[in-house]
C-alpha cells in the first residue's frame, strides 16, 4: 500500500473526535526535547491520562483535533511525532480508518 498511497494532507486523521494518540516514555522524551520543555512540564501541560488509564495521550482541543495540528493541516511536532502518527496508514488501520482517510 505504501507505494500507492498518496496523503492528501487533509488533516482528517488528526481531527478524529475522541481519537487517542498515546505517547510512550521515549516519545515523551523526544517531543519534550523538541519543544524545549522539561519532561515533567510536557506531561503536565501537553498530555492527559488515556481513558483506560494505561498510558498518557496527547492533549486534544475541544473540537477533537490534536493540539499540534496547525491551521494549514501540518503537524507542529512532525520531526518527532508519535510512531502511531508516522505509521498511519502504512502499517496500521482500524475499521474506522476508511471512513476517516479519503486517500485509502
Ligand atoms: S501529533 Fe501531529 S500527526 Fe499526530 S495527531 Fe497530532 S497533529 Fe496529527
Ligand atoms: S486522513 Fe489520510 S489523506 Fe488525510 S492527512 Fe491523514 S493520512 Fe493524509
């Protein structure tokens, strides 16, 4: 799929209402460093506990969009974004992916 897939940069995958972008410890370290923040500050200000309480996740805006999505559909932390973001939709999709991503 990777060879054929052409992202339309619509940002829909970063605007999923109730979407969850979990962050691992390693991702917290790299994103905090990229933003010039301490890890504790990043966790406090930029993350929330996931609903299942098993991990942290990136904070979302009230409309469901990721806090790092810019007005022109770019990712403000693109060089260090979570693996889940980097690998969608090449390495994983779920049943909802096809209704979210117009390029699939
Ligand atoms: S971190 Fe970037 S790529 Fe991932 S959901 Fe947020 S804006 Fe989208
Ligand atoms: S929803 Fe699909 S086409 Fe739109 S930005 Fe995400 S991966 Fe690209």
